[in-house]
């Protein structure tokens, strides 16, 4: 099996739209968070919206209706495709696929359909809106928009599903089942999602990764999509090489998270000693953060190594299915720079073995990216520069 390269990166995030803007946000330590403006909710906490987003800035076709999740994903795909410089022939489109993850799908559209159904009955549910209400509606829209006639898969299994979709897609390229692939995740802020997390007590007004005082995460939104190709085909267009990936289950406790990280490294022919950086999934969720911190402790204790840990969600908030991809994009930025930016973090926020809040150069050329969801799902990807 051959190597797999990232040739395009499309980012729609609360700290920047486009990979360049996102990169600046990471380097500057830009932090998202502010009042809710997308819809009315007098009891809404602080959130991390994608500001000043207009789909028309990224695509030429006119959409009579499109759900926000689909719009975020479509814009990210447009940017990834443009950066990868794909001008596919009809024959090449047969070898082009899509692997997209979404935690909640198109909840705005689903809410509109539900309201019409309850108020007036099934005959008054708008047919067009109904076709946009599925979790895999973004997949349909994107594949039609760009003529992706190869395999098409939607992952919907919690916050880690975006990174899982990307890993699955990369495996298809690695196995020779696709020559071009768009992979990643997307989720939008919606009234149903915000209310659901709020009622469960999962939300907080600020992002405090690995912090013992944190009671929840800062809810965010966005999309992170990557153009994937065989490394030999990518040549000098490659941003990064995806080395290996794995999944685990939080019901297996610390061992599940540890297994995910070690198996991702092993698939790439790597060991812990090869790691220069970990981009953590930590969002402020007490249970998920504790699990990841203990697994990282064990990973480092096995070799006596101390590996810098970068909590990208300190800046972006918890972007659900987009969070893992945003973490991968942050890893590529940091690997290119070869150093950690300065970012504020509470002194007691992490165990001493996790080198958080320490700016400056870090050793090694390999980064490990984690995505740990509160629903039991875990995913890890190892990446290096070309």
C-alpha cells in the first residue's frame, strides 16, 4: 500500500475561514467566543460562531435553499478542491470520492420540517426542505456539485466522526480504491443542538481544556475538509503525509484511548519516540478530557518521553464533527512552523507531564491528532510533512 498525501485544505472555523486565515489564528492564539447571533435564544450561553460566512463567496452555482451544515461543508470542499488544483476529467470523476462526518446533520432543516408537521400535518412539510434534512444531505449536494462519482460515505457517530471519516477515506486511497478524495467533517450551530447540550449540562462560557475547574465545552461550529491523493500522484502539491489512523472506545476506559493512539502510530510504522507533538482533543468536557489526559500520561510514561501537547479547541471551541479536522489542520501549521505559539492557559490546567502552555521549538517531525467524543468514540491520526 502506498503513502497518502493531503493536497488541499478547506477550513471554515470560528477563528478563520480558509486555511491561511485559520493558520494565522493558530499562530496568534486567537480565541473564539461571543454572543449568539444566528437565531434568537435569550438563555443562550457564550458560543463560537463562524462569523461573516457567505456561501456565495465560495461557489458559483445558485442554491434556492441549503442548510447551514451543508453550506459550511460545501464551502470547505470548494476551498480544498481549489487548493488541490483538481480539474477532473469524466474518467477521473469515477475515481473521486467523498467521506464526510457530521455529528448532528442538518438540524435547522429538520427543525423546520418538524414544526410544519406538528402545526399543520405531513402534507404541509416543504418537500424541498425535507430532502435537505438528512445527515447525508451534504454528501449528496457536494458529490453532485463536483461530479464525485466514486464511493460516497457519511459518518455520523459523535464528535469524532469527522476524523473517522477522513481516516476511512484515506484508507480507500491507500488501498487503491480512489485517486481523489474529499474527507473531513462539518456541523452547524442550531437551536436543537444548542438546547440539547444546554439541557444536558455540557456547555460552558469559555474553553478550558484539561482544566480541573472546567464544567463543559464552548460550543462552536465549522467544517474542515481535506483533499487526499496518493503521495506519488500528489508530488510537490502535498501539504502533509497521513501516516496511520486508528479508533478506540471510551467504554474501554483509558486503555481504549491509549490503544487508538498507539495503533495509529504503529500503522505508520512509528513509535512514541518518533512523536514531536500531540494535538489534543481536549475541549473542557471533564470526562473526555480526563480520559485523554490519563492516556497521554501512560503513553509518555512508557518511554519516559515528554511530548508537547497543543489543545486546539482552546481557540476554536468544540466544533463537533469538524473538531478533529481542525485539529489536523492545526497540526500541519505547527509542523510547518516547528514551534508552538504562545497561548494562555490556567496554571493548574494540566498534569506536569503534559507540556501545555510552553511556547518555542519542539523536537520531531511527526504529530498525533486525537478526537475523543463524549459519546464513546475515539479516533487518532498520525501526520508528518512531505
